[in-house]
């Protein structure tokens, strides 16, 4: 079953290879500088960790994190706390870290490993956390048990802002899920949790100033302020900042359930259950709106200690404002030509509120429509060009547009996108702070979250950490990604375990083996095509189908694609032919096994069409491969070409990941 989630491609660190570990290195992100030594450091039950430098509870927590991760990866019983001396690994800092990380922390570290011991040195525990992530990835099994190769690494990040947006409004994520996500962020050196706490579908944090926000706007699924503080402490121990987002003036329907007087049209309002862009918006013309926001922002900026506070500002359609005589009269009196100008006025006032409470505001691209102070950060969800325009206007920026993990793009697409805009003057490069991977949760739940995030988020992490010259080898990235996926599983990710459990649920009486051939050949629809196929999906729609279960990128399909390309250039090669025929035969025969069960449950019933189409597509591939190998005309070419055309619509919100490769086979066949 593990083959469904990670492929069996040999592993090595692309561009930087340890001679004795060429098949095992799985570093991601790649370090800036690495020099291999001689020998290795054994990691066995006697492994211990010591601390050096000023006392720091965050350093102690980092050491315990390392010990837990090593114990999980190796299955060995290790000393659960740092020792006072004579340790295998010494963690040394020059100063104690602050209570919570600040922007632009020194995250550099030096990792030195010899057969006699190892050390990680850094300015604070934050750099130690980054070195720990590398050390754990270097641990591999060998003839003498688990060991780390002798090496010297000097490493630091390319960008200071390497984030992950976690949307907990559309589907709530419990504290345990958030903390697990922080563990995995630490493992790949991401350093900002962008916590999207409020949207149309839920206001997810306790407000003591305006309690009806969470009491009426959350269905009871919210974080208490004590839980928020605990998450912030948990993140700080891992060198991760927590930046909250309260999107406004749109995306606020959940606010209006308890406080309808904030809206531009009379209530009552209910929590939005559908997905999309909706009309309700805060009224930007009333002083009472800003008085409310001043108190709320004051409460939340006191709760969240980070220097930045995200105010959203995206996707305001202006319909409520257009329909309100009072708002229209205000616009006319103040010379505001359209709703964009009105939103710009609103954003300017909210930014000033945020500044009065000692924070820097962040907003999505749309905030650029106003005359914003230069310390406002622009986060681009539309494209890199928006980021370039922001920099030209003097604003720091963060890129998210190419890093939407919930849209099921392949890792290679994320890897190809660089945060640095093209044609940006060199003297403005420092305004590009970095980027954020995004996990919008319309079709994410606590159960399938890790399937959608990991290991692809590690690819974004490398893009933001490693020198640009080291992030151009996509094939090398994929070779390493399999090993990284396994390390992430040891670090707590449930992308494999949840995939197995969910697949078993879908399979039901058919059994997992009957469903595997189809599951390995498909991927979820990309972009927003799921919404187009299923516009009736709502917040309560179960996320328990095959489309919610399979990874965004099929490892089998990618391996098959590589095999097809090799076979097309070597059609007489018997081994190349076999590498193509083996998976095609499994896919061709899969429907005969699954078909008798498709009427057993609704989850299986919707797979009858995709399963039958897969069999026909695989048959076309087999015929094409045989023709290519023998040089004889393809049997039933018309039928094969029709199978390819029919497979373009797999059904069940799935797409055939093997379709492009089969199409290439059919086209190449005589």
C-alpha cells in the first residue's frame, strides 16, 4: 500500500551526494554549504544530547524535539532529556532566544559530524531547530545500524518568511492537528504559521470583548484564548511565528451572525455553509464599525504577540455597498467613484487601527488599491506580477499564488515557481520577504489534511530556504521527496496512515486490494474543477470519497510516465517494455476485480465508471506498447484512441494521472 503514496525511485541528495550514502540521502531543504567527511557517527541507544550556552527553555525544548524525532525514526529508546556532559551531540547557542520568534531572526547554523561526536551551533534556539531538522534527515540505516555521515554544514535561509497558511474557518482543525502541523513545519524549516481564523464559515477564536463572535459564529468549534497561547508557545519552541488573519471587510458572514449591525444590509445572518464569494461585508461608512474593530483588534493583537497582523482584504464584490442607499450617499459625499475606492478607504482606516496597537498590517493583493503606508506587507494570491508591483511601490511582499497545496498541483509545479519576481530591480529584492504555501480548507478536514499538505509542502519549504541555484533540478527533487515523505511520517505526518485508513473505508466490502489499481492511477481534479463539477458541495458534505483519499500526485503515474518515455526511445528493449507492461496489466485487470463490488456502497458505486474507463485506457496502452515493440500496426487503433478521449472525463471528481503517458504511447505506435 505504501506504493500508493511514495514511489520506489532510488534516493539521493540532488547535487550534493555523500559517497557512502548516495542511495539514502533525503535532505529537504538542501543546505547552502555541505562538505562530506570520512566515516560516520553511529546513532544507537547510547545517543545523548547536551546543551551549551545561556540557559533557555526553548533550547531545552528543541533538544527534546530532537530526541523524540530520533527515537521515532530509529525505533530506539533514547535518553528523554539533555545530559550534562559527554554527549553524542552538543547544541550550542550564543544567546537565549526571546519568548516568541521575531521577524528576521538569525536562523543560520553550523552542523559538524565526526565519528566521535556531533555539534550544532547557532545564535539562538531558532537556528538550533533548523540544524536539528537537517540532522534528523541525515540519519539513515546501514550495515552498522543507524548512523549519520561525517559532514560539515554551514546553512542559512534564502528568505526570512517561509510560511504555511492553515485555514481553520471553512473546516475547523483541532489543537492537536495544529500542533502536528507545527511539528512538520519544523521538520522542513518553515517558520511562519499563518492562522486563517475567521471567514464566512466560522469565527474560530474566543473573544472576551465580543463573545457572540465565537458563541454564534463557530458552531461551537473555536479555540479558547488559553489554547491560542498554548499553540503560540508550542510554535515558539520550534522556532515558528504565529501570524493571525481576520479577513475583512468581506469574508465576514460569521461575524454578522452575532453582530448584524456591522453589516451594510440588515440581518439576520447565518453561518455560510457554501463555498465562494458572497455579498455580506462590513459597513465601511459608520464610525461604529471602526470602534468595534478597534476593540477587537486591540484584544487580538494582545493575544497574538507577533509583529504582524493580517487583515485580509480580498474578494469584496461590493454588492451590499451598491444596494445600500446610505453607503451610496456616503460615497457620493466623499467623492468615492466606486466600491474599490470605498474599500481602499476602509483598509486605510483599519491599517491605522492595527498600527495604533503596535503591529504591522498584512493584506492580500487588493489592499494595493489604496494609498497604504510603506510598512504594510502585501501577500499575493493572484500572481507574481502583483508582488512586483507592490515592491515597485515600496511594499514588502509575500508570494502565495503558485503554492496552493489544496488545488492538487504536482510538486514540480510548486518547485518551478520562484518567489522573486522577474525584472525586479536588484535594489528592491530585499522587499521580497519570501512565500507561503496555502491550505484552504473547503475540501480539507483534520483527517485528510496531511494527505494534501505533505510531502509537497516540503518542496515549497526548499524553494524558500535553499539557494536558488540549488532548486532547479526537478528530477532530483522528486528523487529526494520519497525519503522526505518517510521522514515526515516518522515526525508525525499522517499522510500515509490516513491514506490507508480512508482507502479502507472507501473500499469497504471490496477490500483495499480491489481498489488499489484505480487509486494508484488517479488524482483529484486540479485547480477549482471540483467546485465546477460539484457546485452543491457545502461545509457539511462528507470528505470521505476516493477523491478525498488519494494523493494530489500519483507516484505510480509519475514512474509510469518516466518508463513510457524511456520505452519510446528504446522500443526493442525488453526491460523497458516490461516496465511499461507491468502496471498496464494491473490497471487493465483491476476492473474485473472491483466491478462485482461497486453496487455494495455509494462510495464504491460512483467508481464504476472510472474503473471501467481505466481498464479500457490500459488496454489501449497495452496494444500501443505491443505495436511499438514489434513495429506492427496497433490492434484496434480506433478503439484505443476512443479510450484515450473518453478517459479525459474520468468521473467522480477524479482525473487519470496515467492518461498523458498512455496518450503518448498510442500516438507513437505504428
